[in-house]
C-alpha cells in the first residue's frame, strides 16, 4: 500500500492544449497505468478538442463546468458528477463562463490533441449557464473575482435545470 499525501507540483496547461488559464497537478504519477490528476479550470477556460484512445473518467469536485462530445450537445457538469469519456470519443471539457471548475481526471494511456474550442463553439449562440445563475459556497464567489454582474439567481429558462 502507498499513501500519497502530497500532490505533485502544479503546472499550467500548455497553450496548444487549453484556452485560458488551466492548472494541472498529479495525484498519482506514471508508476500506474492510469494517470490521476486534478485539473483546475478558471472561468471560461477549457481544453482543446481531444480524444483518449483508452478512455477517461472525470469526477467534478468543485464548481460548475461544461463537457461536450463531438456532434453532441454541451452538458453542464457540477460537483459530484462523473463523466465517462469512451475510448476514442472526441470531446472537450472546461469551466462554465462565470465560475471555476475542478475535476479529477483518470486517464488511461496517451491523449490525442486536436484544435482549440472556439469562442463560438464554447458560447454556441447563447450561454449554457448564465453567470448570475451559478451558486457557489461562501468564499468561492468566482463572479466577484472575474467581475461578472450578479444575476437574478435563477437558473434561466433554457430548460437545463
Ligand atoms: Mn478528456
């Protein structure tokens, strides 16, 4: 048995693989077949399109984010949600517009990186999540940190509740 009490050093996600500021730090390293990392997405940041030939599991630990499979709808993901990216399924993941999102990523094998997710793909005409609709615990108010105006507190009328 190994108990890893100290996560590794955080590194910034490289610009050719992420849009915006994204931070990654390992939980367990290359001594296992699966790589386990924490990934912190700042508001509006996201990965580029990519695929994991052997699949990936994402477990959201904080905040609100967005995930999309190529050809599919964007889906809101929240703390407690787990996303299974099937082997070879092209996708991206990132933070919602007005909040941070942290997930644990368990990745088998290498990742194939493709083009960036454009602002139009990210916003897709209208916001999936209104900045004012994101409710965070006290002390984690990302809207204040990034200067978004306070909304009406509702989740909007887009039927995504
Ligand atoms: Mn992925």
